[in-house]
C-alpha cells in the first residue's frame, strides 16, 4: 500500500518543477488522487492497533480511497 501510494505521488509530480509548481497545485493534485480512488488504505484493521501486526489480519485488503 505504501509503495503504491508513494509511486502515485511520484508519478503525479514527475512534471512538477521547483519555482513553477506551487505547493497548492501539488496538494490539489494529490487530493484528486485521493478522491478518485487512485490511492489505497488498509481495511479492515482489527483491534488492537498495536505491534506486532498493527491490526492487520488475513482479512485486511488494500482498498481504494474512494470506497
């Protein structure tokens, strides 16, 4: 999940240029990825959300952020 989300951000900003692309433009673009379901989160997480598994079980799946 983290690698997927990182890759989405890197791909989005492959055309970002210091001094030309504002933080607001980057923030809005990442927000759009989130709203469109291009990013993932883990669901479900089962208590306790603590080491060693942080609530991740065999039922936990990568879920698009628009779900």
